C-alpha cells in the first residue's frame, strides 16, 4: 500500500521520497496489481531519482515487490557505477533474464517521477523478463503481455501476432 494510503500527507510522502533519493541515489515506487471494471492491471515497479543523474528511470512489470526491488536495485547500482543499457540488450539481474526496452510514454506509468521532475523530463527503459522457457513476451507462439504489459516496442519494432 502507498504512503498516502497509509495516512501520510502528500508532502510527507514526497519528503520521504526525496530523503531516500538523497541517501541511496534513487527510490522505488511499487504499484500493486488490481482488477476493476476496465480489466486487469498488473503490478509494476519503477525507480525515481535516476533522472537527476541524466539517466533513464527503470521499470519492471508483473513481478512481486521483493523481486521487483531486487532487479531494479541491481540495475540502478550498475547505472550509478556508469553503466548504460541499450535497447534490446539482454542482461541478468535478480535471477531473471531481461531484455531492455525503451518506454514509449512515461506519463501514464511513472507518475511519481513525473511529479518530481516534470513530465517532459522523464525517460525510462523497461526490464522485460523472459519466461521459464527463456522466451520474451514477443517470442512465443502466444504473446504474454497480460501479466507483463510492454511499455514500448520490442527489438524489431513490433509484437508478433
């Protein structure tokens, strides 16, 4: 549950976020999954703070909070140490085989980063994970984008149908 849902004011939540970024270089924002009249909304997690370094924020969808945090913290540490990720690059983090995909539109997903840095200033890359067969969502016979929605186009520019 979010800080505001737990009783903090927006000002207190923002101050806590800023303190985390100051101490660690970034913070994580986890959004729980939900089901409503509009459909299924899988969980996702993203960094806030890498924008201040001139870097892209990181996003992962469809994983539990603990694993999301492990993956994003590992990748953010690499960025902090000077690593850059390129579109389509395969990397390992948090026990997952990942492919880095540029996020097309951050506005609807990275709300906290957008509020902190301004909508036009936030760029992001999604860490898309391979399934237990080693296939990415666009590689299998059936695309697996319900649990793991893609926030940008995969390498090659389109999802196979």
